[in-house]
């Protein structure tokens, strides 16, 4: 029997809510081997999961099982515990090698054997088709490390909060977010960053949603990463004439879509920003009822958190 479960906390208009819904779809499809699809309520923009799971509790149990399949010293399902590679003390993230040595670093990280899941994760995190200002392979725009943060910590930090009580955290991620003091949200959520002026204590104290953030990070293998030779490009990220930096723009759709169909919609040419008009005649035909956008608001030592924008012209 097929069921439709509306997930009230996953608002598709919000970058973290949308990415978490996409990550949930991928986990249940790729890791739990379930026939599930995703759509959005065109009145509330809440994510709706379609498939054999009849309730939020059923979904949570699947997520807990996936989490418990990860070794205690690991951070990813169906991947070696050592991936992503951890930093040795203070220094460069070993995942961000110089472009000239990337092939060697790639082999060192993935081994000589063919490991599709590992290859998929690595190609979602870094690309040698572009470089940063230090000549290293470019990273996905979905990551914005600050200071000594690395890809390893991007995965470990939310898990540190989730693992002691995964059922509660996953249930809250799908129904009603509860913020955890001291957690940055991996710069996928602008509300997690609270400056001294925002906090009653007069101190800067972030407050993110670890389980929602972890679900969002789990979407990365669906979001293709490539480059122009100088700049990285990723699914949903576009250059827009109004802004001097890339803009993340994504659609919300009515019809239930599996992972393959969802990516086809996300990468459709109709979603590319246009400079002069709002001709959206193609979007209803695709089942798209709304689009949303976000940019990174640069901070002192990071590309900054994803921050929603007013409606951006597309199609």
C-alpha cells in the first residue's frame, strides 16, 4: 500500500528544509532500498513523502536503522569509517589537495578497488575541474568551511548531537525543529548563526538543527559537482545578473518524483535565471508551482551561511 506523509518541518521554501527533504529521499532510496517519491504541498510548501511508510514514526525507524549501520568511528552509511579523511592536527584538509596531485590523492582516498558509493561521495565534495585561490581542487558550494573546519567535521558534528538520541532528533527534524545551542548548522542555515547582538547574553552562540542538517548533507551525492576550469558549478547553483556571486535556485513540484526525476527537474534549463523577464510558461508543464533562492552571506572567515532571497527570475 502506498502512503503520503506530510513532513511539517521540511519547508521547501527554506534551503535547509529543501535539502533535508532531498537527503531523506536519497537515504530511503539508496540506503534503505525503498520505493519512495517526494513532492511538496502547493499550499504550505511542506515536503510530502510517498511510498510504503505510513507515518513519521515509520520514517524515523528507517533513519535510525541507517544511522546504526554506520560504524561508531565512521560518519557515512556504506562507506569506510576513514572517509572523509581526518586532518592531522592543524593544517590543510586532506580532502582538498592541489589540483596537480588530485589523481594521486583520489586513489589514496578511494583505494585501488572500484567503490561506486565512495566515488560518488568524493565527486560530490570536490572537483579538479576548478580550483580555489590556493590552487587546490574546488569544493562544492554546498560546503562553507570556516577556520579549522574540514569535510570530516562537517559530517561528524551533527552526528555527535544525533547519536545519543536518534529517534528524538529525527522525529524533531521531520515535524518541529528544536535548535541546539553551540551547533553551527554547517552554514546551511542562516538562523543558526547568532551574533553577540542577537543573543541575550551578549555572546555569539550558534544554534542549529543537527538532524535536519545531517539529512541535508546526505543529499550531496544527488547534486552534481563540476567546474569551468576556474569556478565550481553544482546542481541548483547559477550565476544571476543581479548578484555578484552564485545563487542557489530550486523548484517545488506537485507530482511525486523519485531521485532520478527530481534531479532531472533540478537541472532543467527552465530553472536557469534570466536577466530581463519572468516568463515561466514552461514551469507548470513540469509540475513546478514555485521556486526559491538563496545566497551565501559571506562572513569573516567563511563563504557564509545560506540565506533565503526574495523571488529570483527564472525561466
